[in-house]
C-alpha cells in the first residue's frame, strides 16, 4: 500500500524545518525530493563513520551562498570540498572587501563594460577585483613557488588572506579541510599565476598530485556521502574517486537544473553512478531539480535545526 500524499499546510510561525517536513509528508514531485534530501543530509551529517564529500560549481558565491557554505564548514559537516576556480576567485575578491551587487539581466552589457562592471546573469562585480588579485599574488608569490599540490596552494592562500572578512579559503585552511580545485587554471586566480609565470617566475604546483590525496580520502572512508551543487568538474572529481574506492557512496544528494539527456555529468542522475560503481546499489540518494540558491538555504536551515 502506497502512503497518501499529505497536503502541505502552512501554519503561522513555521520554521524551515517545519516546512521541509511538510514537504516530506507530501512526498512527491519537487517538494517530496526536498524532504527526502533533508533526511539524507541528516543521516550523512550525524553518521560519524561517514565521510562527506562536497562539490559545488556555478556562480554560488556571486549568488549569495558563501555564508551558508562557510557555516557548513564551521559546523563540521563537510570533510572534503571540491569547487571551481571561479568560486574561489569570487571568495577571494570578497575577502579583499569587494562586494557583488544586485543588477539586472536586461542590462546594457556594453554600458556595464564602460563603467567597469562584469555581469553574471543579474549579479554585478567590479572589474577592479582583478587589480587587487594581481597585487596580492605579486606580493606573496614567493610563498607559493615551492608548493607541489593545488590543495597546498589553496591552503596557503587561506593562510595569507586578511582575517577581517570570513571566507571559504580561510575557513578550509583554519579547519584543515582538504580543498581541491582541479580546474584552478580556469579562473581569475589562474590568470594571476599565469601572469607571474609570463614574467619568468617559477611554480612547482603539479596538476595530478592532488589525485593521490583525493583517492586516499575515498579509499579510507568507511562510508561516503556525496553532495553536489550544480555538478560540473567538482562533481566528476569526486565521482571518479568513488569509482575506484573499495566502497562506493552510501548516500547522495544532488541539486541541479541540468538535464540528463545530453549525457553530461552535471545533469546525470545519481542512479547513473551505480553503473560505474560510484554509488552503492542500495544507497540512499535523491536528485533535487532546483536552483541551488533556492534549495540550499532551505535544506541547510532545516537540517541545521535537526543536528
């Protein structure tokens, strides 16, 4: 007998957890998936034997998600993080005191360019960010030149960053949370390092060295939970580690707007990972088809209340 769909009832004074539990009671469609995702995240975050691998792509820092990610890091629910160079560039920019601004996707982009603003849909950022990035890497370059892994490189940035503004980079360094960014060259940070290399300076960072540590983290996990926001390269970097580990992921939550039909990783349903040995056949997992900037705040608010 299938359980009935319970109509969601909104009560005065409901908190996020109450709402997500009501969604779970509905049990179907997007609401049902949100409710199930919260239950899975609660299991992952309260299981001391479960190592949590967290991958996020897309414009999440410009989209206002930085504070939530830092809160998750500080709460100790994330053991391993993988992200894009773009998000780390935006994180670094905000640590220098720059802000992202509310704009419009109907803006005149030529006019924005003339006044020194760049656009990510309806978010603006001052182009001056890159001048401060250049100054930072010029000043501290000798601190990076002998590092061998991207993780060490990112931790060093976190160590050198100003302490006046919270940041993902600094939090990962202080909490000693492994932070990987296999596509670091594809970012503003990458451009800054390239600029120093073009001046004849040296850099020993090796793109493949992080794989050893990532594989060790996957290999030694008693259980693994994977969380993917937006997919992309961060998702695949974690997925390939799960593929070769003796234990595939036991839990999974993916939030994405991408579609599975084109065959790309970002839209691939988590069940597809079973065929690769990345996800256990009996794993608890769910795909939430939603904008991350909507789903993540609601889910974290609900789960934080539970744990």
